[in-house]
C-alpha cells in the first residue's frame, strides 16, 4: 500500500464541500472556499445526486468528484 500523506495525490480537497480540485487551485470551484486540505482519503464520483446514497450521506448537492474523508 502507498504511504499516506499528500505526496502523489493529484488533487486537493475542499474542507467545506469535500470537492476534489486540481492541486494548483487556490479556491474551490464548487463553493468558493479557500479552506483546502491536502490530507484526504477516498474518492467518490457522484453523477446523479438524487439516486446516490453516498451523496446523501456526504451531503453532496452537485455532481462531481469528492473526497470521502477530509482532515
Ligand atoms: Zn468547496
């Protein structure tokens, strides 16, 4: 298993909405927050918010790519 940490991850995660954003982004394109973390785990891709149980659980309201856990 790869070691934990920010190294090697192509994305950063927004602490506010859990959206995964490109590493060089300084602001979350989904919610506009600048509270962005390199320390996250798990990727979930939500296509249909209405039908996705995980989207409800994570309180995701827009389709996209999200982290399951953000620290
Ligand atoms: Zn966000």
